[in-house]
């Protein structure tokens, strides 16, 4: 497995590189955003680890560039910025996971293995189209429509909505959503899930009489008509 580590702090970069090499990974490194964008696009990697604060090009812009050319590659963002807004910005740029510094190397390793396992697993879709009420999601084209109106979603919003549409009419806890959508059991912030629920409500519920996303106080959320 070949991993690209993008970190401008040479000490941190070398610690990650050495630790992952001891686990059997092949590691390439880059120390600024511009260099990293060229390396990431021109070479094949199984996973990318990128700091957000980088010289020449920040990790958010870098993540967007990588996503445009290689949409399937897993990306973990490393940063000292740990607020909900920072995490949302990282996920919206296309990151798959988010680790706040300082972190335990064992946690980084666990996240890497989880993402690599997910990326190798074959998708098991019963079809290319999900439907619920007047909401349609095309899994192949990534187009979402409600009442014939096309709705623009970020990658994480799309994944969150797909999870809701695959689990209608049952209460989903914040812990389950965090595990299934973000594939992690760590605390992403007390209101992190609620932020994304609000994003989806604005896009798929606000302009329609029938609401689909409902809050169950003290329990979580339920996706149903009415």
C-alpha cells in the first residue's frame, strides 16, 4: 500500500513516515501544497494524509484538486484546527476523515486501516436509483432531485442523505450516523451531526410542504414523510 504524507513540519512528517513504514506501508512525502498537488495527481496512491495549514497552497484547496482528478482516493486531514466549522470545511472539500493534532499514532493507524478496508470493499447497490416520496437519488450520476428540481449537494451531504434514504422510517442516533456516514466512533463535536442535518433540511425540505427529516428529541433523527 502506497501512502502520500503531506506535512510541512519535517519532524511530524518523519514520525508518521517511520511509523507507517514499520507497519509495512510504502510512504512518499511532500512539504507544501503545490508540490503535493503535482505528486498526488501524477502518481497512484492508496491513501493521502494531508495537513490543512501548508505553504503555497492550503490543504483545503489541495483536497479539492485531488478530489477533482481522483475522486475515489481516501483522504485524511491533519490539523490543529478542531472546531465544527473547520471540520465541516474539510469534509466539504472532500476529506474522508479528520484528525486533530496532537493525535495518538495508533488512532491514525486505525483510521487508515478503516478507510483502506472500505475502499477495497465492493459496493453492493441493488440499483442505481434510490427513491423516497418525491425525492430521487441517482447513485451513478450523483444527481439528486426532489419534485423534479435538481439539488446540489456536497460529497458528505450526498453520503448522509444516501444513508437516510436507505434507512427510512426508523430512528437513527447521532452515534450511528457518525459511525455509518463518517465511519468513525470518535466525538466529531457536540453539534456536528446537527449542522449537517440543518444543511440537508435547507436543501431538500425547506421549499417543500412535506418534510422528510425529523428530530426525535433525546434519540436522534428519523427520515419519513409527514
